[in-house]
C-alpha cells in the first residue's frame, strides 16, 4: 500500500508535515513562502511555492479565486514534482490535506485533484479537509460549501473534520488545531500501518481502496485505544470507536455504505465472540451492510487499538449546516445585488448627457 500525502495551504501543509514526521511520503504546496518555511519535517525540495507572480509569495488571504489561479498556473511544475516522487511504483491513494475555509487550499485542491485523477486514473484521490469554525464568518463557510460541491464531483471520498467539534474541548484554538491535526495523522497512520500486514484475517490495499472509492461522498475515521488490562469489554471499545465523539464529524453513520474495522492488540483479548458482537451491531446499523475487518493479534502489544473507517456517508449535520448557510447567504446576497442594481438604474434613468445641457460648448 503506497500513499502520497499532499498538503495544500497552511492547514493542509501543517497536517502533511506531521505525516512526514511519522515517515509518510509527503509534499507541501502553498502560496505563502513564510508558511512553507515554517514546516519542520517535509524536506525543502518537497515544498512548492505556487502563484509567486500572482501573490509575491504572501498567500491569498482567503480568496479561493486566487488560490485556484495559483494552482492552475503552476500545475505543470506541481505535476512534474509529483511524477518525480512517484517514480515507477504506483500510488494507491493520494491524500490531499487542506482547510476548507481558506483561499489556497479551498481554491487549489479541486484543481489538483482533477489533474491527479486524469494523470493517475488507477489511484484514488481522497480529500482530507478541516471545516471552518462558525465564528470565522461567512467567507470561510462559502469557500467550504463551494469546495465541497467541487470535490464531491472529483474525489473518491471526502474525509471532513469539523473544527467546531474541537472547540467543545475548551482548549485554545492553536492547541485545538494541533490536537486535531495530530488526531487525523494518528488515525490514518494507524489504519495504513495495518493494511498489508500479513496474516489470516487482515486487510489489504484493495479492501481499503474499495471502501474509499465512494463516489465523492463523505467518510470519517473513528478510533479507540485502551490499556489491555483496563479493557473490560472489547465490544464496548469497538463501539466507542464509531460513536459520534470519536469521529470529529456530526454525521449519521446509519447512512454509511461501507465500513472497515481494524483491531490490534494482545491475542488473549481479541476474543471472537466480542468482536463479532460489535461487528454485527455495526453491520446492521449502516445502510450499506458491508463491513471489512482485520484482526491483528500481537503478543508484544500491551494496548488495544481500534480504527474504524466509515464511508459513503451522505447525511451529516456539519456539512448540511455549511451548505445551507452558504446557500441562504448566496440567495440574500444575489437579491440585495439585484435590488441595488434596480435602484441605481431607477435613480439614474432620465439623466441627460453633457451634450444635451451644454450644446455647442465643446466645439
Ligand atoms: N484542523 C485545523 N484547521 C485549521 C488549521 N489551520 C487553519 N485551519 C482552518 O483552515 C481554514 C483556513 O485555511 P488555511 O489553510 O489557513 O488557509 P490557506 O488555504 O493557506 O489559504 P490562505 O491563507 O487564504 O492563503 C480555517 O477555516 C481554519 O479554521 C489547523 O492547523 N488545523
């Protein structure tokens, strides 16, 4: 299983940088030179500044039109770089990380996703994006809604993380961002580490690709971990992994089509009855009724870890709120614009030109 992580914009490159820390192949793309310099783990030759002629390397200030243009102008350079990283061995999944509310990530990610789909049709493109906080105002919400629409037509799955869910922790925002970024990386890294591990009932790359190939709908990753000696009920721990607070997205998991559950821990704890109780529950709960599973008994392990991926989700309060708010705003903005234009027309109609008032004076 080979994955390439590509971060776009500040939020996206910070997340990609954490993936690089845990040894994933990662690339950073941004319109801001300062933000690229700030990264710690992605090697310098894998940091690409785009749109320099457009922005002078200073970012696009939440303007997705500029983010889109920057990516379009420098797409040949970006694709060459990606090609040189890939070499001769195929990529199974491109994970594109970004913030839905900014300009570089929101504008540039769909352009890149489309180019990757065209050039690498056998690889999946999975978008991993952070949804804006309500308090950030209307522009990030609009950027997010339009980008959701665009990516839903290009990407195989969209893993959305709702930043609003983090605030509930009471942390300050920088800490909350750090925590969610770490969480995203921990969950995806744990999942990818378990794919292709040899064993009887394990997951392989084709299982993961099947689950993520979900026609641009939403996916979410749940996680639960506990000390082996503290686990009273394994089935309870498995269920905890796909409860709402474990998923960072307000979503109706019953609307999911596919699921994938990976369980890793000491063999004496991975009891078949408990595992099947939880998996039966999940299979009956989701609409698509298809659950892939992998068991990873490991005698050296003192912790039990459960990673749950649910995909094909199309009912999510987090997403609906953003899309409906953006639509309401767009309608009232268009109405206000139309009214302003009509008023301007009415007020100014009937005015003569200079020649009517000053006949002959200009000759
Ligand atoms: N989860 C998470 N969200 C973040 C982080 N940084 C920013 N965001 C969110 O991402 C959005 C802003 O995206 P950025 O990545 O900062 O913007 P950008 O894509 O670089 O675009 P410009 O700054 O406009 O050039 C906001 O909605 C923030 O809430 C982060 O580290 N983690």
